C-alpha cells in the first residue's frame, strides 16, 4: 500500500532525476563514489568503514566533502543525488526487497 509519504518521496525523486546539474562523475573520486553508493543504499557509517577498511571518521569526511561539493544539505538530499546520478537505483515501492537484502 502506498502512503502519502511514499508519494511525496516519489515526487522528490522525480524532481531530482530531472534536475539539470553538471555530471558528478568527473567531480567524485572513486572512493567518494564508493562511500556515496554505500550510504545511499542505507548502510550506516560504521558499516561503510568496515566494508572499505577505513575509519568511521574518514567516511564522515568523504560524506562531508560530497555534500559540500554538490551543495547537499541532508542525508536525504545525498540519497536523492545518488539516485539522480545513477549511482543507486530508486526504490521500487511496488516490489520492496526482502529485509535480508537491505542489510
């Protein structure tokens, strides 16, 4: 069942997908892209740090630099940005992934 919150999120995703902005690929380092992808997939900073064999503070720094470079103000904006730049796919509310695939 789709809620009004889901519809609002869908509108935000559509707005971000169609927004005109310079391609981020040339501005993101490979490590920033990895961090962005993992955070946008819902991983917490300690999980990202462990997966990439870096410190949590380094993950936070990469997140900060990405947000500053692209004028993003929240984690929500970060996820929408990752979707718009095709770093992650938008959620499919009609066919949600099983809980085990989200971790």
